[in-house]
C-alpha cells in the first residue's frame, strides 16, 4: 500500500484539519448526554436552571453539527482529490505502455479498473478514513464517560460487544476475497460488452445477435452469483451489529433501571448513560458497512497496483539526445522479431537486412502474415526488435528520444480510427499548436473539401469511431 501512502502524505495537512474538526465534533457530542442528564435531574428537583441547560444543549448541538459537517466536507473532498490524482496517474501510466501491453489485456477490464476501482479507493480514503477515525474516537470518549458514571453498568452494557468484534475478525478475510472476485467479474463483464460493441459489424454480418445475447446472459449470471455471495456476507454482518447494539441498550435499561429504582443511580445519570451508549450504537452498527468499504478499497488498490507494477517496456534512454540534422537513411540490420507472449511461435521477422536511402520510395509486398505491418511498426518503436537493430542515419533508434522519433514518423494504420469529436478535432489531433490554416491544408490534401461541403456542420460535424 506504499503507493496509497504517498497520496495520503500529499494531503496530510488537510487530513489533519479534517481529523481535528472530527475530534472537536466528537468531544462536543459527548457533552450532550451529560448535560441532558443534568437537565433531567434539574427537572425532577424543580431547579430553575432548566432553561439555561436547554439553551446550552441547543448551542452545543448547533456548533457540533457545524464542526462535524466541516470535517466531513474536508475529508470527503480529499477523497475526491485523490481520486482525481490517482485516475490521472493511472491513465498516464497506461498511455506509456507499449502495444504489447494492450494485446495481452482486455480493454473492458482496464476501463473497469480506471473507473470503478479508482472510485472504490476514493470511498476508502474519504468515507472509510472518516469512519475509521470517528469510530475509535466514539469508543474512547464514550467508554471513558460511561466508566466515570458507573463501572459495573459499563461492564454489563459491553458484555455482548466481543461477539461483534469476533464476527468482524471471522468475516474480514472472506469479505476481501469475495469483493476482489466481484471487481474481477465486473472487469470481465465490461470487456465482453466493449468487445461486442466494437465488433458489432461482425456480429450482425454473421447474424450472431442471439448467440451473443445468450453468451452475455451467462456471463451476467456469473457476475450476479459473485455479487450474491458477497451480499450474503454483508447481509450477515449488519444484523449482528444491530443485535449487539440493541442488546447493550436492553442490558442498561434492565440493570440501570433497577439501580435507579434502588436510589443508587440518579435518573439523570441513567439518561446520560443511555445517551453515551446510543453514541456507540452507530459506530457499532456501521462496523460491518465500514469493513465492506475498507475491503473493497483494498481489493481495488490491489488491482490498480497490478497495473502500476508493470513498467513500460519501451522508453527513452535517460541520456537520449535528438540528432541535430536528419537525412533519413533507414537500415535494418539482422532484425529478428516475434510478438511478446508467444515464445512457441516462429519469429515474424528472422534476420532481416534492408537499406532504404533517404528520399526513396519503396513498397514492401508479401503474403498475409509475412510481417509487412510488423516491419513498419518497428520504425517508430511500437515494438522493439528481439535481435539486430534499426538504424536512422547510422544511429540505433533505441538511443533516440522516443517522443522525438514518433513525431518524425508518419504512420497510417490499416484499421482507421476516429475519436468521437468533430472532424476538425480529428484532423488537428496531432498538432501541438492548432492553426486553422494547417487543418484546411490537410483537408485539401486528403481531397475531403467536396465531401465536407455536404456535411451539415462542415469541419465541426461530430463523427464516431468508424466515421
């Protein structure tokens, strides 16, 4: 969890402010049962300070509510900020990965991690941390106040609480495992949807809609079963916590009531004691819910760390310097290559030698699967050679800055892709500084001027992935 700790340290001052407000809020809340007990005793003795007590209780309740709201505002906002940072860092990390990384992973699963898992971490660092700190505070302050009132009554009220902590201990690991499986299942389901929608033209061309619907229904049923298994654990924890909290109140009413009747405990003290116990009720009942948030966040962070642990395989050397002048002579010297993850397959390129003088135009021809596309993908280092070298003006391209190399290689993929933006945005997508003149020039060179004139909004027409 070291990566998560780095985000916590980044926002440590704001966390400290939120925790300080939370401590103040909980301390103020603990004065209310005490004042309420004094008010009850004052009413029974007809003391004329009742109005003053009521005014003080009202004022403290208002201040406590404001401070508590501010603490939640601060801590929840930190969770949102960390969610923003974490999602940006993960997306930046994914963008740095080579093509081989994406060939070995499902796009839907990556999307699920980027969206759902990051959200789960946000809940852990916002709501989870708030309750993780608030619950111990409530127990520490509440138990101290209860012990000051009556040690025996406190012991009787808390006699059933060890059962709650035993349930938490027994179910914690099971909750973590089932939460992790649910998030894995969500990633698989997202991948199935993404693949099907991306390949919808193939599905329709072969009239496979019914088959795909049935296949999705089976995958969805597996995901439902994973969720039901998780829900059974969650559903067990909540009622147990409610029973424990209710049992504590019953014990106090029975034992404390007898003490009050016997005159060994004032009615005001009994009311205050029940108030303190009531302030422990929510942390106790929320223990299972909080445990679920924590385990879900831990499982999500584990899945994110699996991605962060994959270092980009193709990077720029730390001392890479772009050449001062480029002629454009390309040489492939003894190049061999096989796609990552296929060690048993024969190499796509095997000891290839090729020289392309600057300014020349060549065509690489061959049967399907001969390695034509692979050869071209080696030039901008979309893949790195297994043996040999690709030289630009006599210099191994692996010694050049990666960004510089790719900016100087124009590559038209076999499978065109458009972003869901305007035509102008797609044309200007790779331009660092968009000048309208360059966009119009590119449109003219691509012979799109006449077609664009028929579009309802010209260059501003929104297009989809397939145009």
